[in-house]
């Protein structure tokens, strides 16, 4: 093909230079199931050897390809088998030690984050799962690049309320262990319902069951590009046409990701896994999902109509992405993290966007309650209630939902939590002060829902 | 040797029009053994924009080296330059 069209060339360049189009992450997903051993030191050595062997060229090759196409590849990451399973083989498991090994390996190969310090406990917890969960606060406080995720619920298994209660306590501790940094430990920890095993985004990336030995999963972003496309339409354009425009842009973004993903996978000599087109905002001006709501015609994120706008956006992104790649996976859709999105921060700071509205929005977004700072003195049982609500939304609607909230130590409504970089900053949001204690402390499991009679 | 898309690059130069832009860029391409297949230029929104389709071969310098030289030249001319493999445009704008 001898395609040489000036308008198309300029469109691509402007997507990158003005509207922040980027490859958000290239994530090497790697099985560590062959690293089990009865001796935890041996497990550590095997893990370290395998990660550094497979990921040694990830950063270099990703940087090379980024240069060749002049498109930023922002993050290089590794996602591994849930560590609870790998460490469980040890006579004396030491999960904090394994977290430090992951961090060391990540540091040596120059990647940004490593995910998979987690467990899948939607139906129950093994001894290893419990040990791992208990070690999370210390592990996250003692490492820089390790991310943790725990799957607490699924549409097929229901909600493990004992695990929900446990994680409420762990979230609080993780924040307290990192109090000087506004509880950043909790920002590296996410609780899931229906967690996908091929998600390249953090904090929730891990290498799931049924996945191959290794694969390259790629996450593409571009809320700024979508916003610019919507803004280019006349104000009176019907919503169906707006959705179509979003689909076209999503197609273009995903195609680019697919190209980069295949090229990098070939270069690394590993299979290409999936592409995840998720509109993941950054604190950069214009790179905002809430900005898309404004472009659609809402005064600000949080206005009545926001949930509808998000539903349309999320669906159109998936439809456009599906057309561009045979293997779309991960979370694919629109993220609504508060601290990482300048317009969301603004809406929350001005009281337009409340916790309850965010919860409603998670019914139709691609993940869930994300990067929300709440008062540090929020009771554990209230946090458990928040998690249970979010898990219920995912379980009933057969979608992935997640909770990444930060009870910011020694801060309250009116204060700001500041993390910097891609994690941004967030105003502390008020949560409902009524007690959830007697409900969540019943524990046990909320049964899986019926999958017929849908209404 | 058959030409594949992998060999093709697109060079885009943007900025205020001045004498010698084409000369400077083409001299670098010649020096780096890169063959020019097509050139288009226009004024868009008071900005000079030039597009070049070029083909690298076995005798061409490595991509990074070529890009560094072109970046340096553009910087001297106070122009913005984009050097990209052509596949990104093919993939993004065709179904």
C-alpha cells in the first residue's frame, strides 16, 4: 500500500502532540507457577531469575519502538501469577520477602510497576491467601513498584464478605503504614469483582489462570483525543452520531496499539496477548475523561446525565476497539479515577461530584471506585460496606468492578491528598456516616445471583 | 529486495517557512543513504508543512542515528520535525 495522505499524517501527529495520545502501558504477563518450592529463598531466586530473564529487554525494545513511531510508551510493566499461589508451596511462607524480590527484579530491568502480589478469594481463602493478605501493608510500604490486587467476588461465586472485611482492614493499614505519603500504600492496592486475568493496567494487573506461559498485553489510552473529536462536532449533533465519532477514534487508537503491541511482542519473541483500550486519564491538562462529559454538553462531571454520558462513552469505546483488533481484552472502556483526572479533581473539589454519584457511574464504567481519597478516620466497617456495594454492582451486572480508595491518615473532608506523577492529587471526599457494622460483621458469603429472570 | 512497509518512513516538518529547509533535510537523507520517494509541501494555518515519504535500505544508517541527525537539523532551523515509520499511518487510517 502506498498510503501518503497529508491530512491523515497531520491528524496522527496532532493526536500525539496536542491530545496526549500514548501507549499507556506495555505489560509483560508472566507465569510464575514453575517457581514454587518448599524453601522460600529458592522461590525468591527462581522468581528473580525468571523475571529478569524474560523482561530484560522490555524497556529497551519498548523505547526503541516508541522512537520509531514517535509515540510515547509511558509505562513498562510486568504482571505475574498471583503470588499467594506461588508462595503457598513454601514450608514457611514469607510474602513480604517475595514482594521485595519482585521489587528488586522490577528495579533491575527498569520497569515502572510489577503487579500480581495478590490472591483470588471470591469463594474462600486458603492459608496462603490469608498470609498474603495480612502481609500487604508491610509489603507495599517496603517496596516501590509492587502492586497488589485481591479478587473478592464474582458473578459465579458471589461475594466473600469475610475477605471483604479483611481487606477493609488491610486497606486502612496500608494507608497507615505510608501515612507520611498520604497513604500511598492504599493507592497500590485494588479489590476486584470479576477480575480479568489479562488486564495490563495497574494496580490490578496479574497473570490469570488459563493464560499462556507469557504474553505481551498492551494498554492504550487517549481521553484527550476522544474529547477533541467530540468537540469538533457541532453542538446540536445527535448522540448517535457522537457515539459513532467516538467509535471511529477508538478504532484509530486501538489500531495503533495493535501495531505497537505486535511489533514489540515479535521483538521480544513472545506471543501477543490482548489490547486493552481504556480511556485512562492523566493529570495533564486536556487528558481527562471528565473533559469528554463537558464536550458532550454537561456543565461538569457529576451533573445529572453524567452516568448516561459515561455509559455511551464506555460502550462506544468498546465497539470501536473491537473492530480494530481480534484480541481485545483486559478492562477496555473508560476509567474514572478521581485523583488522576484534572477535571474530576475539579468537580470533586467544587462539590459537583459526590461519592454516591461516583458509585452510580461505576455501574457503567469499565472499572469502579478508583483513586478516591476518603477521611483517614473512616471506620473499617464503612470501608467494608463501600467494597461490598461495589462488588455487588459487578456481581449482579456481570462486569468487572473494583475499589481503590485511600483513607488518608490524619486528613479529613476539606483537605487534599497529594501523590504526584500519574497518581495526581485528590480532595478528601465525604462518605456516609451511618453504621454498616452489623451488616458487614455478619460475614460469610453473599450467594451468587441467579443468571436468568433479568430485570 | 522487495520493498516492505517496514522500510518506509514519513518525515513531517512544521514551522515558519524559510530558505533551505528542503536542501538541509534532503542533504541529511542523502548522507544517510535514505531514498526519497515523494515530497509534498503546503502552507496550513500560516505554517509551512512538508511531508516526505522515504525508504530506508540495507545501506542506510540505523533509524535512531537518522532521527538524531534530523532532529538536530530541525532544531537549528527552529522547526518541528516528526520522523516515523509509515506503518503507523497505514494502520491507523485504513480498515
